[in-house]
C-alpha cells in the first residue's frame, strides 16, 4: 500500500475509503460528489463494522 499512498499523495485511510466506496458503488463511487464528506463518514462506519 505504501507505493499507492506515495503515488497519489494520500494516506492509507483514504485508500481504504476509496476501496470501500468502489466495492459498494463501483466506478461511480470514485467520482467526486457535492456530498463526498457525508459519503466518507458512511464508508468509515462501514469499515469500522467490518473490522
């Protein structure tokens, strides 16, 4: 994961959120939206419940 975080200049938490968003919503989940902060909060709650 270190190579991905370096390539995109983001932290590993962001990569995990992107991964969950993609798994739940496909490519549409990776597009920026006006409500992206809300979506991230939802994705983080899903991630916490999965661990």
